[in-house]
C-alpha cells in the first residue's frame, strides 16, 4: 500500500475478488445503453473526419506479440493526421528517442487503438484498426513540416470508430485553468531520468543538462 507517497507494504490481489470472465464482469453493471451499442461505425463519417482535422494530439495504443502494451502520445499542428479515405488514416512519425516501442509493436502486431483529443473538448474520438509502417515518398512529402519529412508514416486501416463521452475529462477538470498544477512542484524531466538511472548530478550540472534538453527540443522537434 502507498501512504503519503511512501510504499509501506506490498499490495497483493486476493483471488476471491478477481473478475475472471465476462459474465461476471457484466453482472456488476447495467445493460449497455442502446445508443452506446449502436454508435460504433466502420468508416470515418463527416463528424469523425471533422474531429480528426481539428485534433493536434492523438494517443496510439499498441501491443507486441509478447503481450506487452504501450501507449504513445503523438502531437503536431492541428490536422496533422492525414485522412487518406473514409477507411484509412496516416500518422507521421516525428523524431523521438528511438526506442521505437510502438513501431516495433506494430511490426509484430498490427492492431492499434487511437484516441484523438482536441484542446478544450471534453469528448474524444476513438479509432481501432490495423496499422502498417509506410515509407511512400509522396505520402511522407505531404507531411513535411519546416522542410523536413518524416522517415515513415503509421497508416491505419480503420475497423471501428466512435465518439467517447466527456465524463473522464469532466471528472479530471483537465481543461479547467483552476486545476492546472505547477510543474515546478516536481523535479525536472532530466532530474527524474538521472535519479532513475545514473543518479542526479550537482545543481549546476543539472541546470546545464536541463538547458541542453530544451535546446535539443528546439533543434529536433522535426
């Protein structure tokens, strides 16, 4: 268990309280609302396309053959995800840390889940489908930003698309300015990474590393 930010005892799951099959799961909830069951579409209609064109941010969920899952945030100027046709999307792959977790998963297992988010919107758009990694020069050139094209695009063949309700965003007050938190209340990203790996250096050295990271952001976003 965790108390005051400190782990005081390892938590173990009591098998007596584990839901192990779908009938047991569904017995805990009321029946699915008819509209919720019917809202799933197999193509990008007018509303889905309009939502995607407004979105500057999408989370990409993948899973490897070993069962390990990954969710990767992708962001760019509004409308950066290309709608190729009513069944196909293309997401540019911008420079990152080269771990390639999501891309390696897609090579092994093409099934992906996407969550499109628009700043200020409490509702989201969910898209499920099968992805491939594509290096078509013409497609990549059409995704160029600041004169730089991505090395590849994640092309998703859409199987399912539907709007998701606003409850999670309203419960979290995600866009409410009164609920914004001060980033300075936690260590910097570089400080955290060094704490977790080689150990944090002196304050002066850490300050230099923070500045170097910001400089890298400026130079390598595209």
